[in-house]
């Protein structure tokens, strides 16, 4: 059986078309795997950023005392200590903002964003949080600032007891 050149060309086109389809499927699988890897890495990075902040604040007595004092204080601390508090707090808010923006673009899921940013509810009623937010809100992404404003308006009973001032706040237990 002899094939004409046109027959061979047709067979080559069919084989080529199958090769293109197989290549596209392979590329699709690779892109999907790459997307999953990027999402996993982004979720891990968001968690690690907040975790590192907590570890740095919680494992250093001087830093912990400063942060705790500033959160509870109705008045700003000395200029240097207040500045340190604001920078420390802004660090974790940048991590919260990052998780918010990653969730908005679909890189991490909303549940993770909520798990990370709901920590704001624990301190939302503290004087230090109010000072921080008044001074630093404009340094954050507008959509994230609006999101935090919504969190701050929520009627919750989640403020941590250790931030309560027993002289001015009744214990809700």
C-alpha cells in the first residue's frame, strides 16, 4: 500500500494535533500543581508572619510588658515607648493586611483570613487599639481598613479578660 505525499501530510497533521492536545493537558496539570503550591506557600507564609509576631512579642519580657501596658493604658506612653508600641502593633497589622489581600485575590481561602484577622476582636476594645487605629489606619490598604472598621463595629464579647481594667470595666463572667 503506497501513500501519497498528501496522505502522509494528513497523517502528520493528525499526529501533530494529538501531540498539541497532550501537551496542553500536561501544561494544564503543571499549572494546576503550580497554583496549588503557590496557595500552600502563601497560606504558610501568612501563618508564619503572624506566628513570628506572637513569638517575638510573647517570648521577650520587656516587649510583652510594653505591649501589654500600652494596650491597657488610657493615655499614650512616653514618646519612645508609644512609638515602639505603634511600630510593633503595625507589624502584625501588616501581616493581617497581607492575609486579607491574599484572600481577596483568591490565593488563600477566606477561612484562613478570618482565623488570622479575628485576633483583632480580642483587643478591639482596648485603649491602645483605639490609639493605634486612630494614628495608623491611613497607612493601610483602604479595603483592609474598611474590613477592620467592620470588625471594630461588631458587637462581641471576645475581649480578653487580661486586657480588662478592673477599676473601670466590670468582669462579664
